C-alpha cells in the first residue's frame, strides 16, 4: 500500500487531479462494488476530471483496507440510525421475495426467531449503507485535502530546489 501511495505522489499531473483521483478511489472502496471498484474509480475520475492513474492505483492499493472500511460503515450506520431503529421495512421485502423459504424456516425454528433474524439483517443492511455513504464522503474529502496539501508542498519544495 505504501508503494502505491508513493507512486501516486510521484505522478506528473496537477495536484488537483491527483488528489481528486485518490479521493474518488477511497470513496469507491467504502462502497460494495463487487470487484469493479477500479473500473468505477477510473470512470468517475475521467468524468470528474481527476487522474485516472491515481484513482485506479489508490483503489487497488487501499483494497486491503476494505474489511476495515466495511466495519467502520456498520459502526457509523449504527451510530446514526441507532442500534435497532430503521425506517425501512426490509422484512416485508424479504417476505415478498422469499415467502416460501421464510415460511419453511418459521415452521422449522419458530416465527419469533425468524423475525429476530430479519430484524438483525434489516438493521445491518440499512446501517451499513447509511454508514457507507457517510464514511465514503468523509474519507474522500479528507483524503482530497490531505493529498492536495502534500502535493502542493512537494511542488513548492521542488521549485525552491530548482531555483538554487
């Protein structure tokens, strides 16, 4: 990961483009992208005018942190919506989609246990996605600012060295 970050900081592009590419990459790593995160990062960087190389490199380089990011998503989601509270009735959706399977499990292990499991899944799902949206935005903004300032300082030092 350190090597990938160093590669990005050495790219020959504007600090704004590199920082934007890095921010986009981390944004996508907080969201479940099912393996297409590097492609989504590249596409978003191209559309928003960021560095495609920085986006893909940082996305792949920080991929090892995805389990930590997802854990933070759950924690943030639970903090925002509460431990057990949600506004979306996921259990009704599951009942419509998997009615026969749910009925089978209700007959096998009891209705209250199935309702408990559905409630846990509902809290996990909604909490995860709420946390993912908040964390991805916070991480992207933070990384953009950090990366931009590092690149500006590097550029300033490089200009000073060239002038001597």
